[in-house]
C-alpha cells in the first residue's frame, strides 16, 4: 500500500494528482502518509491504494513515471487550507 496525492471528484471518482517534471507527467507516491505530508504539506488530500492499483490507474491516463518518495522542490505548488473549502469528505467504512 502506498499514499498518493488524490482528491474526490464527481460522485465517487478519485482524481490522482500527477505533476509535470522536466516535461514528463509524474505521479508521486509515498511509502506512508507521514512521508506524503512531509513532502506535500498537511493540507494535501491523499488516498492509500495498492501498488498494482496505482500502476493500473497511472497507465490508463498516460502518466510517464510513478516515483516512490520523491523529493519535492520547496517552490512546488502545494494545497493550502483555503483550497479545501469546496470539498466535502465522506468517511468510508
């Protein structure tokens, strides 16, 4: 299982957040939520998914690379608290 930057879309749609790195579309994934928060900030929405599921999803949308625990530049865009205002989160379970 890995943590990926993601948020809910219409209905139950899960939108993975790939980023452009040197012209490639890259999906960052993290070995745990603590690593994701350290890299992308505490307001970053995320999901925990299996590695095979992430690979399938990434291939289906033409992501060039999937990178585990990448270093994220200090000046990279990050979610802020006000970015979450339009979302409503539902607990699963």
